[in-house]
C-alpha cells in the first residue's frame, strides 16, 4: 500500500508527533552544519500553520541509552526556533514529567521539541518488549504520527518503527521527496547512469556496490575505499587506507564489472602525503605507484579530469562519499572538482547525504546546483541496495 502523506491527515487542534532527523554535527554547543534542521522545517511549519500542536522528536549522536549533556538537543531547539520564526518549547526529557508538561501546554500552531530520543534505552533496544514499552509512552504524548526523519528510516528503532503502529500515521514532505528521488534512481532511470562512490571504507558499501553493478553504466570509485581496489589490482598503496579483509570481495567486483560491461573507473593519480595532517607535505603521484612511505589523501588532477569526463554526458548521477579528506583544505580539491562536474553535467543529480552533503556546504557549492541533496546517507544506500527499510515499511502499513 502506498504511503499516506500528511496532507491526508486532519491535524487542526491535534497533537502530532513528528519524527525528524536533527542529527547535526556539534562543536560544543555550536551547530557546524544545520542542513538537516533546515530540511525538517517545511513539514514542521506546515503542520503548525494548519493548527496542529507539533511535538518534534529526534536523536543526536550515540549516547547509548544514557543521559549525556553533550548530546542534548537544546542547541537544536534554539536553531529550529530561529528557522521557524516562532518559539520552540523544549522538554528536558523524552517521556517524563517535562515532556508531559511541555506537550500539555501547547496551543494550536505551537511547536515543542523533546530531548534526545537516544537518552532512553528503549529507543534502540533489540528487545521488542523494552522497545515497545518506550514506544507506547512516546505515542501517548500524541494523537497522530508523521514520519519525516529519512536519515533514520533504515533503523528498527522505537520512534521510527514501533510508534507508527500505535497511532494514525503518514509521511512528511521530506520522506515523500526522498522516496520519489530514490525511485527515479531504481525504477525509472535515464541513461547513462553514473554512480560516484567515495568515503573511507569499502565494507560500508559492499551491498550497494553489488546491487549497482547490475544497474549502472559507470561506477567511479574515489576516496579512501579506492586504495583497496588499487591493491586488489596488485598495486602498492603505501600507508593509504586499506581494508585487507575486503580484497577478495573487491576482486569479485572488478570481475563482475568487466563481465557486465560496467565501466568501473579508479583514480589514475593521487595526492600522496607524508602523514595524515592538514599541512602534511604531499606530491601528485601515479595511483599505481604510491611510495611505500606515503598515503593517498585525495584524487589527483588527472583523475579529476577523468571523472569529470565520465559524468559529462550522464543523464542520472548518484554521488555518495568524498574523494579525499575534504575537511583539510589541501585535500578538498578532488571532492570539489567532482561536485562541480556534477553541477555542470545537467543530469538528474542526487547527493547521497552524510559527508557528501556536508562537503557541498563546507566547500561553498550552491545546493540548488544539484537536483536533490539527501539527508540520509545510510538510508539512501540501503534503499539502493534493495533492502526493506523498517521506517518506510511502518509508514506503508
């Protein structure tokens, strides 16, 4: 059954629990990238404008069921209030006295944010009874449920999976938009279809690579994961990031790509540094001849040109994972070059959340230069892998 959207709900005067994804990076109490908060605003604002009593819940970091002040959502409440242009009441607990009082005090059109869901052991518990008990307390705060935290829908957590079973439910604007985009990447894909994968570990993307090899025309591999591919081809990678235990799997990918006629493209040159630091001395070297005492921290200029050429005629592009250590200015050029090539391509371009989305903002690239910037890196990858996502399944019931 298709997901109902929140347009199908009569929300006026009713308490609506919105599961948002507000998992933003913090430096102390300073939010360093508010992209996920901004992405959640349209659903929250629309519900409030329609006269709902909006109760927002979300997680931040990995406090593992313990109350840890450094993972408080209080700074997020402040930023959300600024973006909405209206006060956001903040409950200092999730389902305790403060939550009950805060929600009880809401008038139509007002918004509250509960404290970090992951302060409660029941949120992430694998024990169905413990998770269900917490879900029941959370559901008791509301009359309706709107799922809008796409970045969490691949988790079987109480607020994502169990609560929708207890309340009339629907999907918010963000989840509807994300699913529409992912369907374009899996069901109605214009070709050539090019996927650019980067980031640190091959192991994080095994399933998605295996599935994409049956669907894409070209697969470009950069970032730390590229060195495991280069090693699998028999090349020296020096001190570069390497997952020795994945070499056989990667050799299988290389063979499968060749068999299917998929153009699997690896770096031809890299920036090889003496050590991992923002000011580390470095040189451009061939990707097949990285000195034993060096480590690759970014793709080189010839690879940037090669990758740009490989996306230039694409009609559909999915990008997940940076090409290098973009947090260091000296090693951000590869990620920026690939992002600019995506913008220039004129293709339907999807940035797969996580570090890729953070890189777009950090490098000052225009967000509207891409067709869609996802808020859910892991969720996007699991969808493309063909997995059932618990949070989406719950909304479809």
